[in-house]
C-alpha cells in the first residue's frame, strides 16, 4: 500500500523492527535511557531548551494538555483558525470553559498576522493565542514566525499546534518565543500513532501554576516530575517509544536541515505535478502551501470519492479526503516522514490514468507516462 495520507505515515523497516522488541519495565533504567535519548533528539528538532515531555495519547490529547495546563475557565482566548484542526483547538478550549474569540480564515487562506494584531489590539482582556502551524485539512502552513512576533508585541501566551509540522518543517520554538508547542508521533517522526510531545516555556510554567482547568492524566507537572526520574507518570506506550527512538535515529543520521529540504523538494514536486494535471491547489498562495500535505480541489462535477476509490482499488494508493466543510470537495496527498520521489511519482502517474476515467478531461490527464 502506498499510504499517502497526512498520518499515520508509512514506517521504515528499522522502525518496524524496533517496535517488535520485547517489553521492558517502564520504571527501569533501560527505559529511562531510551526516553532521555528521545527527549534530547526531539528538543533538537523543536529547537528548544525548554522542558519537553512525552505523553501517551494522540496529538489531540496533547492539544487538550496544552489548554488545560495553561488556562482557567473564563479566560478569554484568541483562537486563530484556518481549517478543521484550528477549529478543534478552539473547541477544546471552549469545552473546558474558556471564552473563545475566534479569528477564522477561509479554505486555503493563511492567517494574516495583521488581522491577529488587530484582534489583540481590540480586546486587551485576551490572555492567550491558539494557532495551528500547519493545517493538514487545507494544506496550508501559517507564517508562524510573523504571528509569534505579533503575539509578543502584546505579551500574550502563545500555544501552538505543531502536530503535522515539527520534524518536517522547521520550527524555532525558543527563537520565535513559542510558549507551548505540541506534536504527534504518527506524522513526520516516522513512528506509529500513540505518543505526543509538548514543550513548556518558563512563561507556560508560570501559567501552569495559575491554571484552574481540570487536569489529571494530562497534568504536565506530573510528567515533568516523572521525567526527572527517567519515568512517565502513567504507563507509556513502550513499543511506540521504541519506534520513535528508531525514527529519530534515522532523522538524526539524515540531519534535520536535510529533512526539511527533502520535504520542501517533495512538496514542490507534488504541487507541480498536480498543476500539470490541470487540477487546482486549495492553498490560495503557493508560498504558504504545506510541505507535508497537498490539498487539491476535486474537479467540478467530479466526485472526489470516485478518484480515491479507484486509486485504492486499482493502484493500491490511499489518499485522504476532505474534512468538515471540505468533505467531498477535496482530496489530500500526504508527503511527510518516510516518503520518496518514487512514492509521489506513482501517485501522479496513477492520477493521470484515473482522472479521465472519472470524467475529467483537463490538461495532462490523458495517460500514464512511459
């Protein structure tokens, strides 16, 4: 299966082998060594000296942890959303009692830093800003450095969903002044689902000491105390820790600068191939198009499910559909983690065959290249 969704991603053989290792005591020195190594390498990619904690759960769990450990019921929070996952961040905060002010942009748009500045200037009672770095539902990457600069102007807490970016797209946690950043193992880290990670700045820890939202399993204070002993507060996903360790070893060997360049190169190849087929990107400005997932509008009058179904049945290629308001309107090609030019060329060649079959006669959809 050529699994080309934005996560979970394919796993290298070394990762599959590591995941199959026997269990060990998660309160042992052996586990402590592995976790300490994983945390150190993750910090390298996050580009942070802040605390970084492993949590057993999906990326959404880490989003919840980011909210409940830094906010209190009644806090007014600016939620910047450019798609489904930005909306999810806002919904989590609202569920726990925050007063959420939503700053929403249309499909394919990036968040405008000036609009963030205006929103913060108009409401001095706002205490924090939630933002998604890379929105996989629309294939758009926000200008996070510029947004962070605006948030710093107003001295607000900045909480970032970096689930589908960190490890694949460069992020400078400390240099940009990001207070909380979360990610998930099933994305660019070349590991299975089941682990998430969260960074906490000194400002974030100060907020933690004041935060009044309910927390128990996601209490990062407990996670920090346990990490000091090389442990986790609750039973971790040991096999996924093995796998993440192996994935990070491969990324470290490649070098993170090379990892980011590879993702940029593969993304550019995919976008150009899509345009050559006569299809349209969801990203309205290509300079903000994601390097981890390309979102594509289904041709007018063509059912996107027919495209994906034919690819799956005849070519063993799995693409993702749209989410939320974009359900049935777009399809998405994941190109993060363990992926090569050949994987993506196979998708483009298959689309060239499939598109005419489902009724699209646009440029380039005539037949497979020899």
